[in-house]
C-alpha cells in the first residue's frame, strides 16, 4: 500500500488564520519548507513523527517540540509567577507535571530509553466546551479572540474543567476561581531547552515568502 502523500504547508505566503485552523494540533502529515523548519528549529523527521505542535497566538506562532522537552517544569513556574504571583504546577496554565510518569493523554511514557514529556495547554477552541458549560457565562473571547475567564463572574464550580476534553481550565484551591491560558507567552520565554518558542508573525510570513 502506498503511503499517503504529505500536504504542502508553509511553502507559500500563509496567514495567521491558516495556523488557527490547526492550532493546538500536530503538524504530522504536512511537508514544511526548509525555511520554515529552520525558523521553527525543527526537522521534517520530527514533524513526521508527530513531535511538533503549534498554537496561533496574537504575538506569533507558539511552537512546541516535544522531542526537546526535558520535563524541567520551568514553563509552569514562569506561568504561575507571572499570572498568579506564586509557584504552583497545579494551577499552571501550561501542563507538564500532571503527565509525568502517568501516561495521561498518552504522555509521560518511558520509551526508547527515555521519558517523553509534553508541555500542553489550552487549544482556544472555536466552539469552546468550557465556555458552553459555564453556568455563569464567565468564559468569554477578548478582542483577539482569546478565551479568558472573567474572575468576577467565576464561582469555581469546575464545570469548565469537566467539559474540556483535555481538562485544561483549573480551579485555584485558594482563590476558588478557574483560570486557563491567556497566551501571554511567559512559558516560552523561560524554556531552557527550546521545547517552547514563539515566532513573530512577520517572521513567519517572511519565511513563507522566501520559498
């Protein structure tokens, strides 16, 4: 049986809207240009192996390379320091610790003589199950389309957590308020291994036009 041909991607001028369509999903099955691979700091082999995910953010393209994640939890530390003024893996908007050693969501597995870690976060769904399930209508989309939790309306019922297929929203046990990723980029800013990086949109567009 012949292999399914890869679809060309990022081999011509692209828009943020195109990345939004696959935001939070892997790039496996797409053939990326050498310019785009270089910009992302990835290889086509890593893409084909399903190790590269992307999230479309207002400031740029967040690239997640699971092959580079060492499970240091620095992303969780930076996330909560910036957004909550404390250090807490539990309420972090980017999730790594919960997957370690548990194989939850298919990660944290020991294979090929190494542990596979994975920084995971909100997919910013077009039709967010979390928002639809919230009885207080506390989850809304801001001017950039980012789904956020209105802390004044949230009652900490946890319905958003239960409704999310990936259980991303987390109720803070101290404040009794839910929170989720607001795409601030603090996680990528402090990643020491390059597993998380943000590429500005003008650089993404320039790389596409260079093909």
